[in-house]
C-alpha cells in the first residue's frame, strides 16, 4: 500500500476522530465525518471492482457536488486506480463537441470508464452515443464495500491532472502516489496545520489542481475539517465566501486574484461591521498566478472592518507539474513586496532593489513582485539562463525545480512525454529570481513582450489597465502581437460592464492606454473592450493570454485601425 493511501485510511478510521466535510451550503448544508465519507468510498470501490474495473486503470470523474466527488475520488484510490477530473460542460457547451473532446481525453489517458454524478448523470445518453462506458455514482453507493484497499505502488499514477489548455489538444500531468504524499505532507508542515483545530473553506473547482489537491485531497488524507461549495455558488453570490468563514470559523482558504478583488469590493460596501467575523482566518492563500498587490490590498483593507488579520495573506507559488505547491511565504508575514528598478529588469534581466524611502517608489521607475518563500521541504529550485547555466542572486532567468513532488511526465495525444532532464530538473517556463533563497516570479517566458530590447511583463500592463475605473477586476489581459519579430507589439483586451456604450468605451480606451503608457513607457497597439464573461479563462478563473490573442485577433486589428 502506498503511504498516501495508508495515511488516508488511517485518518478516516482513527478512533475518536469526528472531523469531516460540510457540503450543500447555502441551501441544504450537510456534514459527514471523514469516517462516513470513507465508508461511502469503500462502497464505490466495491462497485468499481464488481463492475469489472481492474487495479491500475484510469477512472474519469464527472460530477459537480463535492459530497459526491470526495467519496468517489477516494473510492477510485481504494480500488487501485487513478483519477482524472473531467472539465465540466456548461449550459452554453455544445455537447457533441464536448463528447468528442472527452473521447480524445479518455483515449489519451487510457481510460474506458467515466463515473457520473448529478447533474451530469443526465449526460449518460450522450456518452452512450459516443461509445463511452460509464457508471453512476448513485448506483455505486449501493454496492457491497470493498474488503480492503487494493495495494498501489508509490510510482503508480494517482491523479492525471488535465492542464487548462485547449481541450482540442489535451495534456495530463501524471501525478504519482509518491508525488502526492510528498507534496501534501510538505504543505501541511510548512503551513503548520493543526488537524484538530484548522477549518478549511473552499469554493475552488475540483477539476483544478488547487481545488483538487489543496482543498480536497489535503483535508481528506489528514482528516481536516472542510467546508466545500462549488464555483457556481461562489460566482452567484461572492459574499457567501466570507459568510462561510464567519459561520464555521474558517482558518484557511485560497483563491486567485480576481476573487480577492471582487470580494474586497463587495465587503467595502457592506453596511454593518457586525455582518462578518473574519478574525479566525490565518491563511488566505494566493498562488494561482503572479500576486496582484492591488487585489490583495482591496481584500485586506475591506477585511480589516471584520477583524481579519492582514498577515493572513499567504503568497505562494505552485504548478501542477510539482503536484501543487512549490513554495509558501513565511507564515504571518502577509504580502511582502520586492521593489526593484524597472530599467535593469527590462533591459539586463537584473532585479536591483530600491531601498525604503527612495523617492522612486510609487513611480513608473520601479516594479514590485511578491516574495513567495523558500521551496517546500523536498523541493529545490534554481534559476538558469537561456543556455541552462545557473544564475546568481537577483539575476532573472527560468525557474527549474527538482524533488519528490515533481511529476515524471505528461500524457499527451502523441504519447507520454517526460518532464525531467537527466538530472531530474523540471524546466517550468516561469521567469523569476531568488532573494535570500526566496522565490520571486516575474511571469511566463512565453508571455513576455519584447519591445525595443526591453522585456515587458504582462502583469505590469494588466495591473495598470485594471486600475482604471470601469475595468472588471482581474479581467484585463496583455497579449503579444507579432511575437518574436522586429514588429512585436502588444494589445490590451479587457472586460467592462460599459461595453456597448460608445462614449464609455472611448473613455476606457483612452484612459487604459494612458495608464499603461505611464506604467511601462509603451503604448498598447490596441485596447479592446468586451462585455463581462467574454474572456476565455482557466477553471480557476485566470484569463488565458494565448487563447485571448487567438480568439480576438481580428477585433484587436480592427480596434487599432479604428
């Protein structure tokens, strides 16, 4: 038996443990202990075995309710299989296209079985039409429990995590039992989790690595109290998030930038200081993308009214290729920024610090990035140049990682693809540097815009754009145009509720252009204003830069011509 499954079973069956999971908020909250979830998982595992599933196989899961997902995922592990959380169709999804994409994913991961739960059990006829085998969670829960967990090797796949790229060209990160155990144990050690007192609150999707590994697998394997709702419930009314932290005394949560920005703005408009109590919160993790200091500031400023400690902000760096977490900032320090000179960063790839009190702070002569802490136990990081040579302190280059949590490879449509070189290093594609051993992320190498010999980072452009009144928080994206050529330029594509109002659109274009020019000393080739909900995004809510550039190329050129 792998250490991962061993620990999960031991936590669920420990005498006297009554920690568990609350689901169904806000309408019909239900709480089950992890022991009760484990008993459901044993039935699902028994049903899988009785249905002909063999150990070592891949099971794809399609369900929305965390109350169904938790025992199903655990049941697959008890049956000796690996889990893939399928991307969920929405009301606007073309089901025929979705089914074709799903067939490609199943073929890629070698899965012949989809496990369906509400509301997606209604898709059973679509799966049948496309020759996809399925079992219903509702029926599996009625099966005889498995007698004992099926043994799994440490290097057997436990989770095949689909990347957030186009479903037409899927790729899955192959995360092993060894990877999972190494990363989840390092995370709880670094975050100083108390399994008997911590309460985790999450709305993150389980088909994203932070929602699946950080806020389902971690509490399930160690028996930590969890309050879990769906992304739809959060997006329908974002203030349910602080409401649940208040109701259950939440101590740990996580979200991407846009969610902190939205909730900060909503909290600022709340009438009474007594509506929420966020004093219990000790970890508010932000690590799905480069930290947006303005979003964090809005969140902490608004949260102060409700007794939220500002030091609960917990910057982190993570990626699915390292299972989930790479580094955590030191506890109880909040957001710490490294303020550096803009010119050496953009022209020489050097991070030259600007001291406290320097009059350049707060001007466009500086850039600021979050300090993201040291690599977690069992991981090591280095910064290398284009030739692969290791760089020194405060020299900007590509981040490489090595350690037990690093995946051995991907599954792709063209077959398996290794992620590590001969010495075990993973090239992340992220640009950054080290400060006293702490990691700092500047951005993705493929997204950096090169103009006049300068490296312009999209996050600087996007922060400038979202500082303009009327631009939706977290909904501006800088995209490269004519990348790699002498004519390389960039455009800003943003969402606004004012889209369609010609006068407001002209104001936004003018103000965004001016704010971006002031911030990075370069004017965007075009500014495109879109209605809310238009930008392509990942499951965690991050805007997809490449997909945005492709999808709106004609509008970008049209906006420039206009």
